[in-house]
C-alpha cells in the first residue's frame, strides 16, 4: 500500500502556524498558508504523506474538541483547509488527519447542553454522567474524563447516536477534504469494535484508507492490526529503545526490541505487520535534545529509516530543532518561523538521502528482519524481500570498525560507492546502508 512506501511528516498545526494558546472563539485568523508554503520543500525532502495533529475547533490544544465539522478559527476556514489538501495532493503527498474519538472538550455543544439541561436532554447518554456527584468545575454532576483531566470529557462510545455522529464526521472529512487516512488518538482506550465500525465506514469511500492508532504502552496490540481494524500503530517501544540504546552505548537494547517485534522467530509480535516509527513527536522531547552525543544524530536517523515499519519525521527535527517538555508542551510545538533551518545542513541532506533510499527499496519497505552482528557499540542487520537484500550497519564508538558480512560485491547507498562485503569499514559514529548484489 502507499503508506508502506511513504516517509511520513508530522505537523502540529496550532503550533506550526503560531496560533494563540487559547481559543477566544472570536474572529477567524488565516494561517494555513504557512503550511502550504512548505509543500515543495517537503516534496524535495522525500515526504510521501503528511500527518496532521488536530485541525478542528477546540478550546486550547486541539484534543479538547468543540466542533468536529469546522476548522479551528485560529487556523482558517474549511475552504482554506480543502485548498491546502488539494495542494498536497497535487504535489503527490497524501494527507492524514487526527481523529479524536475518546474524549471532547467542555465546549462541545452536546456536553454544554447536558450542563444546561441535565436529565432533560438525551445527550446525557453520550457521556458517563453521575447526577449524584459533582465535578472540579462545580457542574452539579460528575463525569468520566481522560486520565484525570476534567477538561477532557470521556465519550460513551456505546451510544448509537454518538457513533452515527462520529461516523458522519469521518465521512465529511473524506468527502469534503479528500483525506487519505486518520491517526486515532489514544487508540489504546478505544474498543476493538470501534476500529471495525470505523473501518467499515471508511471502506465505503475507499479501500486504501490508512488507519494508524496511537499506542503509548508496551502492550501487545497486534490483534488489532488486521484488514478489519487498523493498518498500523505508533511504535513507542522502538522510539524509547533507539534513543536509549544510543545514549547508553548499548545497542543490545534496541536490537532486543527489533528481534522481539519483527524477526522470524515464532514468538515475534509484529512480524509482517507495520508500525509507525519515530524519534520524536508533539508529546515527547525533540530527538536532538534527547541525544547525548550529537555526532550520532545521522546514524540514529539511519536506524529510523532502515528498521521494519514506516518512518515518520516531526516538523523541524530535520533541521535539528531542539525542545523539551514543559509549560503544556509548547516547547515541543513551536512556530515554524522560530526554527533555525541553517543549523545542521548535513542532517537535512542525510534525511533526504535516506528517504530516497527507502523510497526505492522494497527490502526496506516490506522486507524481513535478521540480526547479523551485535556488539555494544556496533550493529548490523539484514532486510530482505524477494531478490533484494539490504544491510544496515552502525558504529557509535569513537574508533573505526571493520565488519565482515560475507562474500560478494555491494553498493553503499548513502555514499553511492561500491564496497567489498567481505570487509566493510565504518568510521567512528557512522552508519551505512549497503545493497548486496545477487
């Protein structure tokens, strides 16, 4: 499918466009052109799909939805978003929206009606309401929220009227904007039957619609990766493992996860399935901030692009943008205008090269995974699909390293020079992607 072969690029629109932190529900601002100006640059970078965090009307950060059918007025209008998606499509880039179906904000009209009419409205059945209790907002009733955040009101998805409402919103996003997929926020809290309902709904419009679930816990979610449910989930295990392994100079950590998840061993959890791989996003520190030895940044991105699954970049990190958690995560979600694009040109060029390599390699898109060499500071693994075989090699030590892979000739795809697979040399803090001749 197209998503297996794409490099994804994640944008948090409210931050990217420099929107106000709080929505005053006043006049409409027109900021989506800031994204449109980046389209050709993303095309040159090798991006095949853009993943947007919330775009629709909300109280503050996007995940406290107030309206599923209108673009957040801090960003623009529905017509402007429709035009933006068209421009991405004209450039050959797919578009994925963020679907927030577990909870809404307190300004969501059905919840506002419950606050006003209490037991007199049928909207009370859209939420888990306790009219004998109270909330931290002194509503005169209690309700379930998302993980202790009372500003995020938990939806009662079992309600059929609510299901119809949400599926109508999904149909609207497809028909009005022409989107190609959805990210499902906190999908680890959504029931499997909801995935199946959503899959049936999107399949009415198109067979190749992409559904990726956000899963932040290291649990076995593989049973939900099926044609009737989801195509992919976020790979938080390898996110943590990649950065931790490089910082501790212990590549055994990430290789353990790769074998556990993707190898040919009968107990491997996700062999033959796709996960969305990343080094940072809108919820976690920037990779350049997290990485202790900055000289390893290019090798770390090589790892991202060569392990099984779909690579996803977070906006600005291709320039080495930094940012840690704090003050509502605003440092993770800066305006695009605040990002220095000239600080690390070698990183940007390296990522562009990696996207091109993966875009032309069936082995990296679909191939099997097998460990070849593993030491604390050195790792080589093999990806193979049909007649194509690719080796990814990493050396994060301060010394050069020679590794023997076997007989025959190969081509070092990162540099484009030939190499003898019997003796591959890696300089300190380097990586290689080698295509072996068959």
